């Protein structure tokens, strides 16, 4: 079996925003080769999930048109629990994403940015 998505533990969906609590399974296919002995979740996977869940929960368009202010700040490791927040601005055609986690009361920012999407 090929495992490509994290386990959704909780979800909260409104008209323009979704918050997903994700458990990062160590068996994810995307960890293979990235990197041997110290697996981290690839940035391209984080972008893929943002687009996928934006389309699934917020009905974002399928066509990728670019990215803005993408930042990868802290690695996401196997067995981490992270919160993915997605906000869709239909007027601007921009999906804003943010991956964070918590260590005690400290917020850890993993990655964030905006993805431009439009009609085909």
C-alpha cells in the first residue's frame, strides 16, 4: 500500500477556511529518500497537501498559477502532529497555507505561503 497523505485527526471547515490536525505517519511514501537516517517531510509534499485539501474542502480551482512568499522554517518529522490552516480568497485566486505545531505552549511555525490557483 502506498501512503501519500497524513492521517486527519480533527477538522474544522467554514466557507473560506479549513483547519486540519494531521498526524504525520512515518510510513508515508514521501519520506523515502528524503533523507536516509533523518527523514523530513518534503516541501513539495506540503504544497501538494495544501492544494489537495484546498480543492477537497474549499472547492479551489485545479489550475496551478504560481506561488508567493513560500517559507519553510522548521522541518516536519515523522510522528509529528501538525495543524494545517488553509484560507481561500476566491476574488484574488489565492490559497494561503500554514503548517504549525505546538511544543508545550510554544507555537512552532513549519511552513507558510500563498498558492495562486485559477480556472482551467
